[in-house]
C-alpha cells in the first residue's frame, strides 16, 4: 500500500473511533442528564432513538451528494457538523435544546459512515477488503467503547457537559486530519467493474431511481439489508443499555460497568480482523466463502450472549463476574466477524458509483433496527418491572433469528456476481487496432507513392 493511501486509511480509522463514540454516548449519562434537565430517564432514551433515525435517513442525503461530489470534502463537512453540535450540546440548558443539538450531531454522524466505507473500498485491493474492513469494524468497537468509558468515567466527577466538550475537541482535530488525506478515484481498486474517471463523472453519478432499481434488483442486496435490520434490533439495545443493566440489575457503579463493557469489546478487536481474514481466504476459493463464515458467526455468537445474560450474580461475586465476562467475550468475538464480511460482500455486489448509496441503505437498516430495538427493550423493561435481564434474553433470541436472512445468499450470491461479471465483459472497451494501423500505415503509403512517381519521371 502506498504511503498516501496508508495515511488516508489511518485517518479514516481514527475518525471512525471518534464518530462511533457518539452512538452510545448518552447511555451511561442518562440518569445524570435526566436529573440535570428535570425530565424522566426514558426521555433520554427517546433522544437516542431519534438520533439514530435522523442519522440513518440523513446518510441517504449524504450518499446522494457523495456519489456526485468529492467524498473527502463531504467527509470534512460531516465531521465539522457533528463536532460543532457536540460542543453546543455541552451548553444545553433544557431538554428541547439538547434534543435539537443532538439531531445536528446525528446529521453529521450520518455522513461519516457511508463515506468512510466508500473511500476504504477504493483504497484497498478487492481480495483484501474483508480483512481491512475487519480493522474498520474494530475501530467501530473501539469508538463505542471509548464513548462508554469517556461518558461513564467523567460523569462520576463532572457534569454531562464535559464529555460533550472532550468529544467535540476530538472532532475538530479529525477535521484537520481529513484536510491532508488522499482521496482515491472511484473504482480505483476494482476488478469486476470498469475503471471510472473522476473527471468524467458529471451528472451521471447523481442518485436516481435507476440506481435504486440496480441495487434492489439483486436479491443478495435485499437479504443483506434485512439481515442488518434484524441483527441490530437484537444486539444494539444490549449495548446501549449495558451500563444501565449492570447498574440496575447487579449494583455496579457506572465507571465499573463501562470498563466491563470495554473488556467485552476487546474480543472484537481480535475477532473482526480474524474473521475478516478467514472470510477473505475462503472467498478466494469460493464466492460464498464470506457468507459461510457469517453463518457460523451467527450460529455461535448469539447463543453465548443468551447464556451470559441469563446468569444471576451480584457485584461482590468475583467468580460469576469472571464467568459472565468470559462468556460474553466469546460471543462478542464471533459476532464481530459479521459486519466486515457483510460490508465486503456489499462492495462486491455493487458498482463504485452507487456504493455510497448501498452503504447508506445498510446504515438505515442498522440504525432503524437499533431504534426499534431500543424501543422494544424499553417496553420489556417496563413490562418486567424495571429489570433488564428478560429483555436482554429476548434480544439475544432475535439476534439468533437473523441467521435465517443470510442463508438465502448461498443461492443468490453466485447468480448476482455472475450477472456483474457478464455486464463487465459487455462494457469492456473494444480494441482500436484497425484505426491505429491505418494511421501508422498512411505515411508509409505516401512515401511509396512518391517513390513510384519519381521512378516514373526518371524512366521518362
């Protein structure tokens, strides 16, 4: 990998960490924010649900302009937006102002994910995408963990304003780093699609109905989007409410609960690259290799989650705490392999000009799933008398059901990839040997004609 591409990838990973910290930011501070603004704690969960929905749908707008304009400039703008509104969130004095400022953060947040995925695919060779996206997913994990620690630790000693100020400063630093990064050409590393010249993009890359038809015409795209929705309905509430669950059900302090969450996340730092690399190797021998790895992860990971959340223990039972963390870490290790391999598959299925759109659609599926999951988990919390455990077990079962929606790809993936390869061959430029030959032969013919004329004159 070239030095400029390596720097760009590092910037993307660091930006991903900063941005994903926003996704679980209010969870550990929910009680304190609610008390400071004189509202019910459930109202802070409503802000998070709206945050996710606004971020999801704004990502589609970013994708529309992202497939037409410079992705680097748009990434700079999106990061600047969430940084400014994070700083404003620190100044919120009532519920309405915090809600509005967090919606501003969500708009910027919605642009970062699809744009970074699109740029990453054009920085990395096709056969190495699973592993690289594994590192990007690991950055997602680090970011979420960082947000939990930052909010959980600081809220024990400071007001909720301080965590927002810290995250906004990191965002401003990221905007400076983006300014110096290299932006690759669209489709620069692709072998299934014809090369694309950024100078000739023009209006042809404006998102329209034809682009959406192209995406949804492939059944594999549809199944992957449905899978994303179901998985995030199941897994996201257990992440967002994890600290609250340990505080309410087991009696831990917010800082300790946040650290436990990070301990579990650490397994994903190894799991995402490991499964991404494993999927890449299987993909080289079999187009369905990545899908088979996803299925294995989906069959194993959620089961460990269900077992872990079914355990009953108190904050002074060291042995059960260790068992709890170990079981959830194993489940987390397998779950981390799903996203990078699914993202790599979406990259193979869709041409460069609509990739920002398909990744925005996947983000919509994920974030709507998260919002729905948070609402369901909140309802289950009320239904079971303020105890999180039953709801977490139900969420684990929903997560496990997600495997049903990835199995169809064992049949549809090859068909969709074959259609791509056939179209690529049809669009391949034809050689212009004849024209070049005619041009190169013309001077020789003129010289021969002149020589014949001179010989004729001499003979006369």
